[in-house]
C-alpha cells in the first residue's frame, strides 16, 4: 500500500517547494522510516501540511511532528 502513494507524496513535496516551504523528504537507510522537513509560518500550518500528505491521508505511515526553532547566528 505504501508504494502506491509514493508518487503522490513526491508530487506533494514538489508542490510544497513551489509554495516556498523549502521541503525535503527522505528515508533512514539503516533504520527504516523517513523524514519530511519543511518550513511553516506556524505550528497550525505545519499540522495542516502533514495532514495533507498523501502518505498520511492514506494511513501509510505514523508520524510525530517536531517544531525546530532555527537560531540566527
């Protein structure tokens, strides 16, 4: 089931990039699982972005959302 939605997930990530979210996606080769990194203006927007990912919408993966605060140097 997972593989069926990977093309839609990739298209979704490309759309996020087009919209300025600087998204990147990949997987952990040695551990299994993956990660989607992106920028959002708020935690609520981030939750919506995750909820609309085809892998999430089709119950292919379980996720944890973590907010990362970048410190300007």
